[in-house]
C-alpha cells in the first residue's frame, strides 16, 4: 500500500505498508527509512530489521529471506535490490518513469510503471520481457502469483472498463483476457496456488473470483448495495477458503469460497420462517425478474465482518494464521496494525484482539470488550472504448544485447550510473568487485543467491556467457 501520493495530512509519517507473500512479516516504509516486523505473535510486533536512511515509499520483502526491493521518494525512478542482514546493495535499476509498484516471487520480480511492466529474472535481475504501451495505470495496479508452477501476472487491460489481462511470466506470453467488470479495476489478487484471481472495480459493490488460467467466473460476492466505495485491498487466506476486502468504509468483509448448498432432501421439512418463504418465492420468481435483480439475489454475502475504529483512511488487509489460529490483519495509514480474531465455523462480527503502533512505540491495547460471541480458540480448516487486453503481444525477449543497438528513447536504463541499452536487452551493473549474484558468508556457491532459508529459495548455479 503506497501512501506517498495520498492526499491529506499523514500524521503517522508512513509512506508504505505491505505484508509479505505468506503474511509472516510486515514491511513499513517511512520518511526516515524502513522497518520489517515479524507477525508470529498477537501480543507483540517484533522488529526484524530497521534501516534509518532515506524516505522509502516502496519496500517489498521476498518471503522470509533477506532480499528486499526498495524505492525511495527522493529517487522514485530507481529500484534497489538489497540484502538487509548484510546491509549490502545487490544491484540497482533506473527507469524512464516513476516506479508505482514492485511485486516479487521466487522466480520473478515485476516493476510497474504507469504504461509499462518490466519482468525480471529474480536470480540475476536480467529483464526477460517488457510489456509496453499498457493502458494508463496511475496506481500501478497489478498482482503476481506467488506460486512457481502458476507464475501469472494480472494487470488492467483497459482504462475504461474492468478487463484483466493475465500473463504467463515463465513462458512470457499472454494467457487470457477476463471481462471482469463494467467499471475500471480497483483491486486484484491471486490466491496462493495461483489458481484463482479476485477482482473489484471502482464501483466497489461486487467482488468476483475467477479460475486461472481459463478465466471462468467461480464466485460473485456483494459487498453492499447502499453506496459505491473505494476497494483498497483484497486478500485470500493461504488455504483459499476465505477472501477479505477492505475499503474506505469502516467495514472489512470476509467471504467464504464455498459451493452452493445442497438441496433439501425429499421428505425433509423446510424451515417454516418468513425468510424461508421469501427466499423460496425469489427463487421461483427468478425466471421473470430482470437479470440485474436476479443476479443480485444470487450473489454471496459476507461470512464475517470487522468494524474498524476509523473510516476514510487507506488500509491493507490480510488473512493469516498466528499462533495456529485464524486472524484478520489490517494495517492503516493512521500508523496502526489491528489484529482481529476470525471464527472459521460461524463467522459473524470479529473481535479486536490487539492493536500495535507501526512506529515502534508500545501502546498497543488489547480489546477490553468482546465485539462478538465468537470463541477465540477455533482452528482454521482448511465495452466502452478499445481494449488493450484483447491485443496479442508479439514482442519477444532478447537474451543478449547487440552492442551497436540504440535503446528506445523511453526505455533507457542506468545501471550503477552508466547508461546502457535497457528493457529486454540489458542487465544491471553490480557494486564494484561483486559477482553478478548475491553470495552470503558461506562461499560454497558464489554463483547462486544465498538467502536465509535454503528450502525456501535454494541456491542455483547460473553461468553467464
């Protein structure tokens, strides 16, 4: 969540807040540097690392490794890739326009500019492919699947309507276009396996979930009917059973991704309630009601909700398992992280467990009053205008640059200060004397990335010609 361009007085001094790919840590960028917090406890927010230097408006951590991608407010066109535990810069790239978003997984690093997307190989930071001339995307809206086998990138395919372009970042080809909404897109998010994509439009009343890669609609949830809102974030639980959505209202909605309920067996008495009769009448009337009306009654409603102590502040939500229990996390522009309990069996209104200041001060307070009767100890079980997305991208990456080639005017990179041909034909310059890969103190393999968790990101030998 980039707060650098948000209007109003940001008294907390935050420029950026985001969860890592598996919601085990929280990155916070501010006017004085950045911090990485551990999310392994409800009662405390431990600082993993703190850097006090420049004003950081984007900081993205790769899972639980020491690799971070950083963009500063004072140099918004420059991306730095660093090893925070060693305090070293691995490499840096400069782009022709402001960097709006950076996405990471174990294979790829994506850099989003307003009208282009750069796909890097995270092993050596070479640009594998550039998606140029995308529809204007001033917020850098995009989503990258964290799964290696389904390594998809999703981004807006139109600035007028809610089309989603899905791109395969391994085979470097367009996969499908999804006509998700009538209004422009406001939020995108993959589930952990990369098999589902959640979308919301600027209207904000309906959230849809599509299967990937075929783009078939699986679920449709109605957030509300009274007013249009700005959806700030979407997030799946790691088991893909739940989906949460936060907005500029005080309510966070949690939806349950489950199939339609089975029909009542023959001979079983139906509930003799007013709502039962009303629902039955609506089902019978579906054949002659207007499509919009019948669709609205078929849309799923929230399984659980959270009432935030504020409205109108930009925020980002996540569903995580902390101390073996399901939690909903909300990091807000007010400088706080709010942690709520989620009842995976009965849903309902969630209870505030703890709030923590993101500036490091310890005035987090445990909720003294239960907001719900939910128990705290249940474990989690498992076409308006031309469409860019309909075009087939024909550009192909080049593995080695012809030295005499001149870079396009809008695609000039500067690696370590020296201009070279960029886009899909160049590679970054690394600090003097450093190999073109990150090596840790253990020098058994200087040609592979050496991160903390060998199982999470094993070293890989790579040879340059």
